[in-house]
C-alpha cells in the first residue's frame, strides 16, 4: 500500500467515523427523550427498580430516592 493510498484510506475512515458519531448522537438524544417519561415499571406492572441502598431504574438508569433517603448528610 502506498503512502497516498494510506492517506486516502485514513480520510475515508475519518468521514465514516464522523457520520457514525452523528448517528450515535441522534440515538443518544432519542434514548434520553424516551427516558424522560419513564414511570419505572415494566409493561406488566412490576417495578423496574434495582439496588440496595441506592435504587436505580432498570429501564432508564435514573437514580431514585428511597422513602427513607436523607435530605442532608
């Protein structure tokens, strides 16, 4: 492979990377929008909360405050 071919391939790969980063950013934005209205339950009605002292929603990943969570430390 010549130097010119390497440079051309590198530029082509950079273009592909930029395009894929844009698509990934769009997917992340869409996932963020869908997580905004999460009620932290599965479709069958079960709670989608996991964890011990720190509760996390298994669907959206949000950290949830428990009933006995301290407001100050």
